[in-house]
């Protein structure tokens, strides 16, 4: 097992990464306040891992209330979020009741947002069960639901007490979900860790084959990169925005197609390629760099080209991006492989040209 710390002073918390961690009460119980917990999961994950987690809590004398939500990005809404609040209120949960999110990024985001809101804040623990959640969304305290006009536009920064990333849960992850998670792993190499990028290129087949040692290493290094960024810029006033490489275009894809049509990691991969084309147009990346990025995503069977929504539609959707400042669109681009920058330097015509290059 590897343990990292997210250094946020009094709100610092550990990230535990390893195999068969769900049954280890010594890791989980110190972060459960009170004798009651609510476990939020979904219809896919709960039949696989809920009983193990409930048994671990029971051994510590903690009574757990399961809340099972439908599975999928399409359900990341106010209506479904209210099911969590209904359960908390019906069971007379107190402020010291701990909410545990057992699932992927959607469950983590919704559980965290509910925890941030209920009685103005209740303890929260992340137990991510997808690769994407383990390397990205469970770490850093971003919580949100979607709106028809924009992804993750309604939410709060709310840090967990602990993140428990059990790689054994990846054994049941569908191949498509595993590959989508690799888009976020690759992102860390592209934005700030070129040595990790080389490692990914050399070890991609081991990751796709679900080699435990390779997965643990990739998750640990991804989380270390994210923890360093979050510790330096918790509320995304500067450096943390660099973690959004490909996300401005990717979120436009997800919103434009309808939530859940493409997985988040698939949209990020295609969006990252648009960002690569734009970086190339600005003279920062050369053609070989763009081809190298495309080859890596291709090996993951991730989309290299975005859907043809139309340049005007992309621009309208991106106008809702959280990095827009004073009406100006700021984009995360690559000055070189391993070094990202947040910039307003690209003109509207260059952005349009990059979108055209990146679409089918």
C-alpha cells in the first residue's frame, strides 16, 4: 500500500492506494465521525462492493445506511441529488454523520456536493472504484452536478477526510471505462511530468492488461501530481486550472452530445487533441508532438477526433467554461510536452481552425 498526503493544513488528508483495502477497518474507521454513516453508491457498484464496505463498518460498530442511485452521467442532476438529502433527513442524520461515496466520478461528485450542503457540511470519505475517479476526481475536493447548459457548473469545493483507492475494484471495471480513465493518467504526463509520460508509453500494455503493480504505480504518481497542485492552489485561482487540459473542449462535447453519450475520459482525449492542434497553430508543439499524443490515445482506443457539433456550437458551449474571466475564454494549452500553460493568446479564428482539425 502507498499513502500520500494532500497538504492543506488543518484540512490535510491521506490517499491510500493498494489492493483489497475495502476490508481494512484500520484505514477506514479513524475517519468515520460518530457511530453512523451513509454510503452513497449506484446500481452497478453496490452489488459488487457494498457488502464488503458495510461489513468493515460494522466491525467498528458503525451503523451504515445505503443510498443507491441510478448509474450514469445523465443522472448527475438536482432531482437525483435530492434522493441523498431525502435519505439523510428521513434517517435523522446529524452533522457528525459521515457520508461515504462508493463509486466512480459521478457518485464522488454527487456525494461530495451533498456532504458540503447537508447541515452546511458533514464529514465525507471518498472510496473511488473507477480508474478515472482514483487518479483524478476523488482527489482535490471538487464536487458538482451538471446543468443542461454546462457540465459541473453547480457545486462546491469540499475536501474529503480520506481517499481509499482499492485497485481490486478495477478488476470489474469495463474495458471502456478503464481506457477512459487512462486519458486522465496521460494528462498528468502532458501537463507537468514528462518522465511519467515516457513511463506510460513504455508500460501502456501493462496498464491495459490491469497489471496490479503498474496500476498502483500509475495511480500513485497521478495522485502525487494532483496533490501537489491542489496543495498549491486549492480553489483553482491559477496553477490548478492546468489540470483541465482538454476539458474545455471535452466538456463542450459532453454537453453538446448529451451527458453520458461519451464517457468523460473519451471526451477529454478528443478535447486534448483539439488543444494539441491549437498549440501547434501557436507554434508551441510541432507536428511530431501532436502525432505522439495521438498515437498514445490511439493505443488506448480513445477517440482522436471530436464530433462535428459546428464551430459556433463549440464556441457557445465553451462560453460557459469555469475558466472564462471577464468574458474572455482562457484555455489550457501545451508550450511543450510536459509543460502546460493557461492562456488567452489564441485568437477566435485559431480556435475555430483547431476545432475543424480536431473534428471528424
